[in-house]
C-alpha cells in the first residue's frame, strides 16, 4: 500500500467518525473516484504492455526480416505498427483520464480535511482557537537565595515597576 493510499484511508476513517449525510456522500464520491482511478491504472498497464509488445515486434522484424528497410508492407510489420500506434494513443488518453481522476481525488481529500477540521472545531472548541487561552493573570515567582520565602509578583505589577 502506497503512502498516498494510507493517507486516503486515514482521511476516510476520520470523515466517517462524524456520521452525517454530507460526510457519507463525500466518502461515496471518494470511493467511486478511487475505483475509477484504479480501473484506469489497470487499463494503462494493459495498454502499455500491448504497446511494448507492438514495439518489440517491430524491433524483431527489423532485425530478422531482410527486406524490412526495402519494403515494409509485410503483414507482421503492419500488425505490429498498428498495434504499437493504437496502444500508444490509448495510453495517452488513459493517462490523461487517470490524471483527471487523481485531481478529483485530491480535491475530495481537501474537502475531507475541511470537514474534519469543522468537526473538530465543533467537538473541541478550545482546539479551534489559534492562540493560547490565558485563564488567569500570569504570575512570576522569584525565589531568593539564602531566604526561605518565595515572593510572587503579578504581571501587571512587573509592568508598573518597569
């Protein structure tokens, strides 16, 4: 499992934690896009393999057919050329489609992150603030050497003394 898939699974688990209809719909769309992306990847592999077979057939014909450079109308040369060219074009289309699915999946991951941050802001209101929360006036304690007493100063008193 790749790092991308691990992160996607983690996001889906966090989104499902808040079981709302919007989050369920988001997870369903994400699952559909991931299935389509996986299917497109398999198609790219298959078409790439066929393109390699076509090119290897052309290479084989170039080496073993003595009249290859004189007259390339041999059936095997035409078949391998058509196979390589068709597979190459399909590979380009499938790669563009895979890129489109990956962009859609990344957009849905961003929506998942936004949904998770909203959920955390609702459940943990103190974690939503970006600055630390100060509940009491800060105090500074100074311990003097050779004495037993500890003196405590309020922050406002320190500002007045400065």
